[in-house]
C-alpha cells in the first residue's frame, strides 16, 4: 500500500518503500546504531546485518485506516 494525500493541486502518492528508506536512513544516522536488522534477523548474514546501504531492511511500514505504523529493527553497538 501507499500513502495518498489529496491537496488542492492534485494527489500525492508516497510508496511504503520510500517511507522505509527515509526512516532507515534517519535511524542509521544516529550514534550507536551500527546497522539495520530484518524482522527475521536469523536469515541475515553478518555482512548483511552491518551493511548500511540497504536502509529498507529493518523497517516495516503498515498503512491502514488513514494511519501509518512504522516498526524499526536496529542493531546497537
């Protein structure tokens, strides 16, 4: 699903992937956060866990009933 915002100029459509990328980038820029973990961290290899390039990993975006819920899974070191 995506977030849809209606304005006087038209409709703005923001995908959950874009929201996840922004949230993941903001999370990894904090002191002490060494990486993002997927919801099923067992599947992530050591290199995958510490790879900061994939900001969407570790972020679950749910949008329903005109609300957005964001779950963030981080690794602190």
